[in-house]
C-alpha cells in the first residue's frame, strides 16, 4: 500500500483532493480542471482505507460515499453545468480496474459531446464485444 496513489494522494502530483469526509475523498486530476478537456470536471470518490474493490467497502464507507456524491454533484453542477452524469465502479482486471484501490468514477456529461447520449452500456452493446467460444 506504500505506492498506492489513493492511500497516499501526494504520490500523484497531478491529483488534488477537493472534498473529503471521515471515510472517503473526492480526487480530481489537474487535466479535469481544464476548460474543454475531455474529462472536464471528472473525478473519483475513494475510500481513505485501502479497499481493493467496491465489494470490500464497509457500511460506513458506503454511507460516506453517498454523502460525498451529493456534495460533489452540487459542486459539479455549479462549476460545470453538466446535462447528465455517468457514475461507475470498475472491479477486477477484466472489469477494467487498473488501480486496485476501490474508486467511483464521477463523470459529468454535456449535450455537445461527440458521445452524448451514449452511456456506460454503449461499449457492451457493440457487436465487437461478443464472448469468444
């Protein structure tokens, strides 16, 4: 855990903790604060204690995550005025998790994006995503 960028946010100089409560924090990369960037406003809610996936969260961490999601949404609505959101957890390598410390993606969405209207199921509906026999 000594090299985990969520256990030790200072290990990633591009990352800033914007909000936190007793059990979790909302972190954002510097790029997300650049007007017009691909992930403008996006960030992650992470438990302060190292938990590998969302399935390992305690009831208190679930409650703290919910509370922080509400605070983050209010902030993002005021700062970025999105027309929608995607929220999601990637769990395990096959599920797309690359940092093995649980983190909830919070992605503000805008109507003028090229991928507007395409949610998280979009890639799963693709005919190219069929299981191999």
